[in-house]
């Protein structure tokens, strides 16, 4: 497949040659690349060439008035003399393609001024038709509210936090494409001042006091107006009766009318009668329902005119994670250049096959962000939900599994390269990673760290979806692991461990899934350790203990000393968190044996100290003194004077706790001398302040004052 064959072969030459849109052809497609595959002189599409996104609001004034009236109408609770405990729920019900989402967006625009806490949006059906994960949806809504949620939190905890966050707010909550009441009910806030707008195909059985607004087809005048918006007014005005017949053929369905108008706009020499005849000639499956026929005919009319390379690109677009596709992803999927892919995407949008996601629209994840790279802008597009099942059916029919896997592999490889470039921009200027990124093609480079961070934020959801799809696919595990590892490092580079923790939890879970499927014990141990660390930070110590034990078992099965040692130490730390000092000392002791066997002196000294601290907390003074002396000796042998001074100071503390204050004072003075010889002023200052406290307890305020003043002076001299 050649590059030039992909982008733009499906439009009539006379439609492409025009220099600008006229009244009759205002949605002309983009110019094609030159025959040699290079970018044309002007690679952008005129603004009028991209259809408006608000087509579904045409002719829906009556429905909008009814929705406004439903908001003002008293609810069942109010009629019974009680104030409603939950938010009012408005349901816009209709078939996919009926303009239900656009109607909801128009309603939200009209209501936004009355809700000062803003509009929250979530789509409850994932690309492909599966219900979206409720916990993930709740987390994303919490993030939009600026409310933190612990990584790995359960669905019930997340939805409860969401309801609590909305309880004192006056906000609009828009839940699009809800499969049913089961996905909606957990997200409903206990806040009568909030309003929930739900878009669904059917009723929300089980949710009380829902105000439904059922959408049918547009009236004849509104349908003709919508067709005119996409096809241009000239031919519609010349033949209004046939335009009405086309609207009837489409049953007033906005999505079908948009496709029909896009088909006519791309053919300035065709008449409205030609459009009507072409729609009638599209064959229909015998088992297709009556309501699905208009959209099926309109889609297959447009799809049937695409040349094979463009048709194949459209089919492969369904593989894009999260349903969001830009020129980079499309070029990787189809195996063509970025410029050619961008041209094809704009032409698809002009035909109504894709919906452009502009910076000013609410569903664009990149709105307000900087341009990602130093190449031409690549705005994202979405395949309309009503067309998704039709295109997926064609994908299964025409693409071999091996070709689908190859396209997905190209897409993942492209994503990994972009992530590597994005991560490099998080490194200091002149670093090896930055220099390596400068050698990449222009389309992979970012102009600045801020631009890279903006791209990462805008593509965060789609990148996580890519990792989930790759892990679930089960056929590209090597590439999957590269994607997840690179995404993890990129998130850490730009967001830091705390902000990235929820996403890292999801990624480590995917790594664990892949490792268990393929029997990769090292990767399994690493994933379990990372998940356990995040569980421990979130306060789920019991869950962390189970995962640490699983990691220990996996690490021992492949004789991985690094993972084994980390698991042993983490088990000790978990029991320390629980206050079980005996078990903590036991696990630290096992880790110490491993460190000593490997000759790792500094780590052994640190573990001696942790064991000593556990014994001190348990009141076992002799054992604590023995471990801290061992820690000081090991630090001395390793040449770490500062570590030796800290261990000696802790030894003095244990002596004081054991009822031997004089020994403790002598040991404190010894620790101070070691710290002074090490040249560590701040450490010496800390030790002097501690000995001052000890002297005060012994009733020697004068000596305590001398040490305290010297400690304060040292802190002033060593502020860092």
C-alpha cells in the first residue's frame, strides 16, 4: 500500500481541486498529498470542511423545553412533603445516532450558568460496547473535582468519595451512553442541588423519579435543514421535495443525515435525486431491524465509495485505544506517513465518518494544552459511537487476525517511541536521553518539557487504555511489557511518584497479569512488590502483607536475591507498621542473613539498626544494644562515618531507655566526636540537641544549655 493511496483517494477530483468552499460545497475535503508522497503545500483543511459537532441539537427545541420543564417540576419526594435526598435525574433516551449526546450537550450549555461548580462528564460504555469500569469512572470524576483518592481503592470506596465530594456542591453530572441503571446508580450524588443528565438507549429501571425524554427522528423541516448544513444549501433549495424524501429515507435520524450530507458534499456534480437513489440501492441484511436501516444504508453508502486503502484505515481505526485517534496512531495502524494519515482523517470527518475533537469542545482531552511536537498539529478524532459497531463488523469481516495483530503492533511500537521521547524531555538538558531524542524524526520530537507534559496529560487515558488492551490481547506480551515499562517511567518523570500513584497501580496490575499468564516469575515478583508498596502507602497493610509474601515466593522460585531481599525487608516494615515488633525483627533478621551472605555491608548495617529499633520498641534492651553495636561496627568497617555516628547515637538512646543514663551520655559524646570527624555539621547538631535533652532529664541544665546553643549554631552554619 502506497502512502498516496491512503489519504484522499475517495473524493472526486473536482471536489479536491477547488481552492475554497462555496455556498454549495462548504464541506469540501482536504487537499491530497502530492503523488510522490510528500506533504502538499497546504496540509490543513478549511474550517468549513469539518462539519459542526452540534448537528443533533437541530430541531430539538421542543425536547429542550420539555427538559427544562422537568427540572422545575416537583419531584416525588417534594410532593410527599420531604426534600429530595438525591440529585434530580434527567434521562435522554434514544437509539445511537439519534442525536441524544448533542442534545444533552446543548442542554448543559444552557444550564451551565446555574451550576457554579461546573460540569462533570463521563462515558459509561467503552469502545466496543463493553460497560466502562465504574471504579475507574468514579476516580476520573474525582480527579476532575480535584479530590485525591488512594491508589488501588475499591469501587465502593471511590463511589462513596465521589458522592461525598458532590454533597456540598452545585454541579452538573453528565453520564453519556449508559448501558443501564447498574452503571448509573453508584455515581448518583446525594446532593439535591446537583443535576444528573443521563444518555441511554433504554429506561433506567430501578432508579426512582427519573424524568425521561425519548428521542425519535427529526421533523421534516429540521431534517432538511440538517442535510443542508452538510451538503450545502444550493442543491437542497433547487430540489426541496426530493430533499424531504431523502430525510424520510433516513427516518429523520441525525447520524444518517450527516453521512448522507457528507456524501453529497463530496460530489458537487451529484443531485439530491442521485443521493436518494444511491441510498435505496444499498442492500440490507434480512435480519436488520427497521430502526437500524437508515443508519446502515447511509454508512454503507459512504463506506462503499472509499478506495481500499482508505476503507482499510477506517476499519483499523477501531483498534485505537479509548476510541481516540490522531494522525500518529492512524499512520501506524495503516502503515502510511503521518501527513497522509492526517489528510485521510480530515476527509473522514468531512464525510461524517469521524467526529473532530477540537480544543474548544468539552470532550477533548487535550484542550488548553500546548502543541505536542515541532511537527504540524495533529488534532484528535473520534469514531461516533453509533458507527463503532458497524465499522467493527467490517474489521472482523475483512481483516485477517494476523493483519490486525500486525497493525496493533505497529501502533504500540509508535506509542512506545513517543513515550520515550516524552520521557526524555523530563530529563535535564544535555542528558543522554535528551540527545537521543534529538536524533528522532521531527514528528516524534517535543518542543519543550511543558509540551511533552501536556501531551502526556492529554493522552493519559488513551495510553492507559492501550496498556489494558495490550495486556488483555495476550499475543504481544514483549511489546506490552515495553509499553507499560516506558509509560511507568514517563509518568514518574513528569508527575512524580505521588501524583502518578493511581496510574502506576493500574500499570503494575497489568504487569502482574501478563507475568502470571506467561509464567514470568521475576516480573511477577516485581509487580507484586510495587503493588504492595502502594497498598502500604494507602494504609492497606493486610493486603500489602499478602502481596509481599507472594513476591517472596516468586523471587525465591527463580533465586532472585534482589527481589527476595526487598520482599523480606518490606515484610519487616509492614509488621513494624502494625506494631508487631517480634515478627518485624524476625523478618528483618532473615533479610540481614541474605545481605551478610552477599557481603553487602551498608545494607547489613541498616538492617542491624532496624532490628535494634524493633527490639527497643518491644523493650528488649539487651537485644537492642547488641544490634546497634553491630550496626556501628559494620558502618565503621564500610568507611561510613556518618552512619557510624547515627548508629552510636541510637545506641546511646537505648542505654538511656534501659536505665543507664551515664553510659548513654558517654556514648552520645562518642557519637558527637565521630560526627565531627566526619564533617557532618547537621548530624553533629542533631546529636548535641539530643544530649541536651538527656542532660536536662538528669538535672544538669547548664551543660544542657551549652550543648543546645552549640547545636543551634551548627544548624545555622549548615542550613541544608
